């Protein structure tokens, strides 16, 4: 019986590859990368109110206890037309100061006027402060020991990005402080 069976050899040889023109790589061309899709949240449809329906009250902003010299300084900055004033509560995350105030001035003379107004407002409250600024640096710092004031020119503020550095601080709305 063994003579009747033909032995077949299995070969592991691969078929010959097709010749590629010069300059073509062996890898297939990569697909173009599609940009990721943004997910746009669904907006609930607007509903007209009936006469008996009452408008929901806006939530009240609960402000932490603020020092009086901070409020006076913010009013001084607002009166001198400081731009983009932000107040961050830093008490729990920093031993340097309890509050950080960041504001923007439009030019070097405006920065100087803002710094002088801050120093005057703090002096009127009886708080000693130290200030540091250099000519044409675009940045003035007034240290009231529990409150740090940073006044920047717009380009310098974007460069240093202190808001991103201290993003863990509680952002207190300045409009609520000024109204109180």
C-alpha cells in the first residue's frame, strides 16, 4: 500500500513578489488623517412660559470673607480702568498669600497709574505694602502680605499665564465683589 501512495512534499516557498517600479515603497500608502469630530451638546428646546409660571431665581454667589483692603484695592483698580481683573482665593493651596489679584493695564503709564492707585488705597486702609516694578518690564507687583497684586501689560500677562499656574485657586467674580 505504501508503494501506491505518492509522497507529496510540502514546500514553504512563497510565490515570487511582483516587481515594483523604482521609487515605490513596499508599505501601502497611509490613509489621510481625519480631524477629530467635536461633539456638540444637544440644546434643549426652548419652551414658552405660561402666565402662572415663575422665573427661576439666579443662584446667589456666596463670597468668602474678604479683607476690606482687598475690596478697596479692587475698587481703585476698577476706577483707574484696569482690564480683565481676576481674583483667586489661594488660602488653601499656597502659604505665600490668601488672595491673588491679576489685572491688565494698556500701557506703561497706565501700569504706573494702577500701581500708584493700589498703593494709595492700601495706605488709606492702614495696610503696609511693598511694590516692585521696573521700567518697560510690563509687570508691577504690589505685595500686601495676605494679598498679592500683579498688574501686567496684555502681552506680558499672556506670556506668564499666572491664571494657568494657579488654576486650582477659587475664582471669585469681581463684579460680585464690587456690587457688595
